[in-house]
C-alpha cells in the first residue's frame, strides 16, 4: 500500500505558517503500515493541485490525501482540482448546502454578511466531485472521499482541528477502510536513548553479528538530547524486537523508553505512578518547560505550577533566591539553579522543583559563561542539585534543549526515587 | 525564477519530528521573489532523493535545494543522490576530510569511537559531487553548491542550526547569487487584522471597483484570532500598496499591522516604545504566554516574569487571589482573571499584568463553562479588566488561541495608554 499527501495553501508554501496536517497524516499512515511516498506542499493554484493529485494516482498510490483549500474564498480550489484530476464534474450538493449554511450561521459576525455573499460561499463549499462520499464538516467545510479505480482520494480541510477528526471519519469508510486494512500494519519498535550520538550507535552496531539487522529498516533521528532509533519491519516484529532488546541491554541507564513512549510520556507516567507533583522555576526558557509539562490532558494531576523568574528581582521576590547568591555566583550558576528549584518546590508545595537558568543568546554571553551556558536544578525532600550544560544552537534551540535536559534531570530523579 | 525544495529524512516523513527547514527556505525564497513550485518531503532513500532532484531540474527549476541526509551514517545519502541526479561522480575531498575530522573531534564522546569508524564517518561526510563548491560546515557536515546548466543544486544539512547559516552562505556564492539577483524580488505587503473572518473580507472586497485587485495576487490566512492578508506583486508595489491602504482604512481599529509585523513584534515594539514592562499569570496555558513573550532576543528589556498558577493553591499563595473569589466565582471567572493580573503585576513589579485562566479540555467542561471557556485579564496602574472568550478546537488550539487573545488584549491596553 502506498500513499501521497498533498498539503495545499500559499500560507504554508510561503512559510507563513508551519504545517501540522502533513506530519499528523504521516504518523497515521506509518502506524497503519502504509508506505508514504511523499508529502508535497503546493500553493493555492488549481492546476498545480490537480497535477499533484493526478501524478500520485498515476504513480500507483492507493491513497492520495489532500489538506486545505476547502474554505469559502476564491483561492479555495481543492475540490475543483480533485474533480479534474479524477475526470469527474464538480457537482453542487443542495442538501449539503443546507448543512453548510446552518453551520456557517453559527460563525462569528456571519449576520453582517450580505445574502449574496452567503449564498456564493455556501454553494462553493457544497460543490464536490461527482460521486464523492461526503465527509461531514467539523467546521463549515465538508470533506470528500473520491474512489478512483482501486484508489481513493481523501479531501480534508486545512485547520488541524477539522482535519484530524475528518481523517478519522474517512479511515472508517470505503474504500479507505479496505485499503488501510490491506496495508496490515508492519511492526514498528522505537527505542529512545539519552546522551547518545549517531556515531556511537554506529560503532556499537558494527560489533553485532552480520545478520542482526536483517529484515529491519532502521532510522535514526537525533533530537534535543536524545537519539530516537526506529526499527521497522514490514510484517511481524520478531527481528525488530531482537534489535530493540540489544539496544536496551547496551544502553540500559540511558534508555528513555523501549515502547515508543517519548520523554514527556515517561515523565508524566513516572510522576503519576509515584503520586508526585512538580513545580517549575524558569529563567531563560520563560515558561516553555511549564507549557510542555501542561500540554498533556490531565496534567493538573501532577503539575502544581511555577514561576517565570525572568528578572532577577522576581527570582528573589517569588522564589526566595538570596540576593547574595545572585551577586556572588550570578543568576546563571549552579547555586542559583538550586535555590530556584528549592524555592519553587516550597512556594508551590510540590514533590519536585525543577529549574532552568541560562544564557539563550544571542546576547548576554561572556568568556566565562558563553551563550548556551545553562544550569538545570532539581530539588526534592532530600535536597537540591544542579547540572551544568553547554548547549549549541540559536536562541530557540538552546531553549528547547534546556527544556529537554530539565525533563531528563527530572526523570533521573524519579527513577532514583 | 523557480525553485524546488526537497526535505529528506525518514524522521520527517514518518512524522516523528516537524520540519523547520522547509518553512525557513520557503520564507527566504518568497522574500527573494523566487517562485517556489513545491516543497517535497522524501524518506532516506537514495533513488527517491535522486529522482526528486532530477525532476526538479528537469522541470526547469533554477534552484533545487535539499536539506538533510549529510550525517555520518549509512542512511545519510543525499550527496550521492545529488551526484547521480546531475550525472557526476562522488569524489572524496581529502582536505575537507581533515576539516570534518577536526570538527568531529570536538563532538561529545568522540574519543570512545574506534579509529575505523571515525575514518569511515569522516570520508563519508567529505565525499561530494565532483566539481561542487563546498559550503563550510557549521556542525560537522559540509554542504555543497552544484552548478548544472543554468541551475544550481544547493545541498544543506538537516539541523536548522546548521541549515540556516549555510543557506545564507550559499546565497552569496555563484551561481546561486546570480540566480537570486535575477529573481529581483517582487513587492509583498502583508496586512494583519484581528477579529475578522474570510467571508467578511470577501464581502468588503466585493464592494471595491472591479480593477482594484488587478496585478495583485492575494492570499488569506486565518490564524488564531487574526486574518493575515498577503498582497503580492511580481514587480513593484504600487498596486499592492493601494489595496493595503484600503484595508487599513476599512479595518482601522482592528489592524494589527500594515508593514508585515506580526502581533508579537507589534506588542514588543509598543512595550519598548513606552518603556513599559509586563508580567504574566497563566493557568490553563501553563507558561505558553511567557514562552512566546520571551522567544524574542532582548525580551528581558520588557518581560519581568510571571507565575504559572496551574493549581488553585498557587493562585492564592503567589498571586494573592482571595480564596473566596475561587470559592464563589470559580478559578475560571472574570474575577479570578482580574485578581491574577493584578497579583502578578504587583508581585513582579510590572507596568502590565496579563492573565489567562480557562478550560483547555478535553476534560473539565461544564454546561455553564464548557471546554474553550477562557478569561483573559489585564491590569495596569488604573485597574484591571477581563475578557470572556469561548474558543473552539482541541486542547493545543485552545491554548494557542488563548495566548493570542491575551497578546491582543495587551496590545489594546498599550495602544490606549
């Protein structure tokens, strides 16, 4: 089974917004065992969208999935493009138009819009390739599943809040359901290891018997502070399991997970299992660690809150960092990181306090403390400790890596508890 | 001038990481006036990468840019793929190998790796298409510019911290510099308007004279709480300027900017211009507003810090929200939002306090306060006020929109001051 994803929209192609649907669909297809040939980003150009869909079908893809271009305006042309690609007319669905009209009427300020424009918008959004199966709109835009030979074109809207549930609907209807069922779903094992670089992994793999990797397609991805090793097998999982077991044995202490869980999930699970809570004290990351910890539903079970101590006066006023620590060791120091972690643990009455203080750049570096110098602190009932990091990269990357290292430090404290 | 971007990597195609280089390059090319035909995501498969590069060249693109696949491992095959696509041999550059070796030697734990693997890795990374111009590595991987007819293939590494500066190097060398110079750079005007939907904009545009939009390609992008209208002209800017002027006149109070600045920049500029500071108090967004405000270099000039008041006890302890406010009005209420904003303004000694409290979901909703109910509070020396929002979408989207609405509320307070 093979698939092509076509993400439409000038705003994505011009780089004004990042795409999330392409990534979501890639994950879905990967888990379903469907081989994704390409994710293609194209502008709001009917002919280009049409050609991308047609060339995916022509190349033998069983699934061609488009996102975007289903809105009410003149540059929302995906339905027309798909109709042309599969060689059917674009047909206005009058019953669907009523659904669109009803849904649009709940839209903010719709009442200010003239009946002519309302009618035009509704008919535009209710016109689908002839013979298409309608995917009920989550927002105002209906989607479609268009069967073509043994293949299917799935037409989804651009807003991720609409695209995600409508993909799940599409996956349950024919012929998409049968295509996904035939794909079968190969075995995938993901092992995540902290403090490891690709070259070291290669070195280890070279020591294995020659056939250890046979039948397994390995992918390696370095991310902030961790290496993600994906072991993929087209059918079954025995060979991938065997490699995963070897990696777990080799890197035991540094293994974040061998079951696909990412660092965030591992930390959340460990906090829950221990009935523990966490509070954060952030300087250079400005709330990023708190935002990441609270991104998960149900995080209020174990996140108490925290303090964004960007200015030194806030470190002293809200976290009780002694001014003499800042004066002598400096705000970017192990002493300050420990005092921040202890302070936020106490202020928020949490089991663990986790702190980050550092120099994210581009300014603020000194020869002694260059840009990328970060201290991560952890405090629990037994005391506090800090780690010294020197992170490379621009401001955004230093901040992201600092957050990842803080989560790793918290995980180590949880494992040791 | 036309371009194709080929983003390589199983980790991107399988959706395990989001891509940033594709977006960055799209922005660069757009600003340079280069027409970007497509951004294509492909896996770590030599033949697929080769075909993507060759088909871009075959279709007449003057620039084909690849990212990723320049690491030391067996699945880093982009240089080989490019060599095959342009029909030249892959040649090991011994002088370059010394550079790679020297840079790799600074890498963490490199000392643990055997000389055989070191040699193999270095020679792999130092092998380039014959005749290519070397782009000096920022990390360990060199890039390349390969001239082919009147076109150029630019080969960049995957980590954004390396890709971005190496693209800037590539843009300065021939034939890339000449290709970009010939593109000329069309005129682009971006007008951002808050509290506007596409259908309303359409309605307004329909009232304009028929030729008002001639020569202008308009793109509309709805983002959390705002509409971004891009007016693009291939040569000159007069027509785009005229449309921008009309939009500013029509939506005056709701115009965020007419000069391309986004909401973050407008808020930062306004804080700086007034010598004002801000502190944040966040419940359901858990630090996201603080993280967004501090994402900009130099934000320590105007961001004091804040409190992540996820648990109600933290709202009381660190922000001084009276327990009776939480008991009677609830933690998700205008009273609580105002008390949080006032509390954080006082605790952090800031000119403005901005707060967010709400129900991001998926759990926690009630008939009176469904998921998506959010209150944004602002406090200054004159007092505090709050706005009631009902945001649609999943947890991530509600959190993002709440942050955007908080920035809009702060901007209104700044404009009124």
